[in-house]
C-alpha cells in the first residue's frame, strides 16, 4: 500500500475548503500541465469549466469559481498574496479576460465560462469538474478531475495515483493498531516512528526545516486573524470576532509585530479560564482567515484548520515549547 508523507496531510493551503477550493485550484494547475504536454498555451482561444454536483451546489460559497480562475492563471495558493485575490477576480469578471498560465490572455466571460451543473452528479465522485480548452484550429482538449478531499485530486478510477511514483515507508502504519505495534516492538515514541518514515521523502534537516516552515505559516495565520476586522465573505454578514477577543484579553498593552505579541501573551495569567480564552481566540483567528480566502495549514482539512495551530500556539505561549518540541508535535 502506498504511503503518504505527514506533510501531505499537514500542509499549506488556502480557505475556505480543501475539497472545494484547494482541490479545484490544483485541478486547474493540472489542466495547464496537460495543455503544455499536448499543445501550446498560445494556441488556446477559449477555456470552459464545468462544475458538477457538490462543487456546483456550494461552489460560489466555497470559492470554487475563484479557485479555478486563479489556478488557470497559474497562481500558486502556497505563495500568492491572498489580499490580491478579490481584485484579480473582479478584473476577470469585468474584462472577460483571463491570463492563462500567467502568459496569454484568453476570452473568459465569467457567466458562461464557468458552468454550474447543479443537477448532474458524476458517478465516480460528487466533487467532479471538467476543464475544456478550444484551440485555434477548432480542436478541443478536455479532462475530468475529482477533488477527493484534503486538496487531493484524481482522475476517474484513480488514474493519477496509479501513474504516480509510489513510496512505501519502511514501517507502514496504515492503522492505529499498526502504529501501536511498531512503537512497542521498536521501543519508539510516535514522533520517533513518524521521523523514521518521513525519511523516505526527506533528510532529517529537510524535515526539520519544513516543519518550522509550517510553524511559521501557523504563526502568520493566527497573527493575521487576530488583527483583522470586518465582515466575513459569503453573504451572511458574519462579523470577525478574533481581533476583538485579542484586544479584550490584552487590554491596553502595546506591542509592535508578531513576536512581541506572542511574548506579551506569555506574560498573561496562566489560569485555566484565561488559557481557554486564548486557545479559543487562536482557533477562531484561523477559522476566520480560512473563511476569508486566507492561507492556512490544513489539519488535515480546512474544516479542522484551527485545531492544531491553536494547540501549538498554546504550547508555545503557555507551556514554553521550544523549536524541537514544535517539530516533534
């Protein structure tokens, strides 16, 4: 059985949904690769996207349309300045043009270029979508993708997975009982077992660096969420609350920047009531960033993206976790 790295589960993503936003974004990137494999981007004169089933029914609320547009533009959700997304989308809708792969302008009338097939559910999976490109010679190139959760995308019958390079870790742990058995036989902690298996993909220094990169993204996300005000997108007029809660918990204290903010939190009371409020504030901040097309860490999906960040920030601020403890977590 193929193994999956822990960094495929706990990874940098974008809100509000791993299956309805990240997956379609990744599918759009895959379609760009398909075009480049068989033709040239400069030959494309029209692009259409058909969203089926669940992606069509909740696509606007989950930003599926936004995701496919940004993905077709060649943007990477792990690095894009998320604050620019609303403006980019508005420009595409106003001008009816899309910069395909970040290279060539093609007509993209939003109302007809993205088709929400709400009554059609493809038999393989509820989250199906078809990308179609019309070439200057009149020929068409199309492919159907399925967003199966966690940002993962596959073709029908999992053809993507079958063609991918398979990695099997030295100590496969596909069930809870297998994890317990390996730890007992080898006299290892869960962290040590995961570290052994992760070396199938990366060296130990690379693992540490990537874990700290994830931690930095977590800190950035929580800090943004605790310092952003306004109304969440989606049309329900839900007010962001994390910034107000952060302000109430810190009172009149002043600080400059993320690290100073965290050091200030460390100095607050460590009683259960105060800690519980802070953990809730951390989780709420991430959830609000997730709802606002912010960059988050999937844990393992966007729906749970506030849990692990809140726990880690609790450990850093109230249990004095150092970098080694963060990496082990």
